[in-house]
């Protein structure tokens, strides 16, 4: 039998003992578990950033993986603690939108509020549900706790979702925005490769250019190495989204990009 996999995504960082405490709770209950770190350097309380990071990694894990995600400004409040089951995974997270992007790719089948104290670590800290609720429930789940014992069912339509920026269609153009900056300063947008192919066909790369807020127009290339050293470029990244980058540089600094910056993809004119 394959050892259970439990992933952790948090804004706890690595300086303090928070992540270690969560792992300790899990391994005390399930010593054979594989506990995998997705990321712990999410900006403190930045739910939107956590949602993107979780989705870029969680979907590559094998079926049956339990994903624990904790970016939780409302810890200790009336916000719900959730279990959300999809076709392949169980997600455990606060009900604050942290699962938004993951559930766009992995539609939820059912959800429950984590209210059964039998599966919590006690005493439950009002400031550390990551350890006392989410990590503990993850461990109990892989030990075989029935779904019905986690807590009451939650209507899927009631799950908190972040407002997803929509790609706007204009005459021979698509307009989207930056949704995430990675540690290299690359700017990932909400415009997907699928969206671009649907608009302009499989040869869309040679038909379009990417226009930035500062007036620059960028070609779409295949990889970072296709651009000139220190120059901006656009490409489809490993998450299948349009990304603005600078070869061996930082697009966020050079181009003054941040989450929310508008990006326009438009058809080239014959002279371009």
C-alpha cells in the first residue's frame, strides 16, 4: 500500500516552529505519512497569492493526496474550517477563498465544515488552527475517518471564492491582468494558453503581440532563452498561462508590474 501523502501550503515561513509543529502532529498520528512542503513563504495573510501557489503545485500530486492549506487572517473568528473533496484530492483549508484557483481546475464534489472535536488536537489554540485542526484532521482522514464524521455538509455554492479577474474580449484583442509575481520577478497573468488558442488558433504565437501598461509591445517566444539578455519577453509558463518575464532580470522591477497590472494581447498589424 502506498504511504499517504499530505502536503502543506502556508504563510508561516521557515524561521519559526509553526510548520514543524504541524508536521509533528501529523507524524504522531501517522508515522508513515509523507509530508510534502509546497510552500511556506507566502506573503503573510496574502490569500490571493496562496491560492495561486497552491493551484500551481497541488494538481500534480497523485490521487488520494491530502492538501492542507493555511493562509488564515481570520483564525479564531467565525470563519469556517473546511474539508473539500474533489475527484482526486481532499483539501483542508479555511473558508476564505484560498482554494479558489485549485477548485477551478478540480471541481468540488462535496464539502464539510470541520466541527467534530474528536479529530482535533487539544487544547485547540485560538491562534493556530493549522496545527490543532487542519493538520490533525488530515492525519485522522488518512487513518480512515468516514466523511460523515468530519462535520456537517456545506453547500458548494456557499464556499467563499476570490473574485477571479476575467479576460475581456475586445476587437481582435484580449485583455487580462497580472495575478502573481514569482520569486524571479516574472509576472503570471490570468490569460491561459487555451484562451489564446481558442481566439486565434494553434498558430496564435506568430499572430499576436503583448502590450504592457508602459506602452511596450512584446513578442511571444517559446522559452526564456529565446529573449535577448536583460530584455522583456512574453511566453506561456509551466502553468499554461501567459507570463511577462525579463531574461536574467526582473519583470516586476523593470516593467513596474504588480498584481492587477493590465496586459493586452492583440493581433499584429501587417507592418509589425
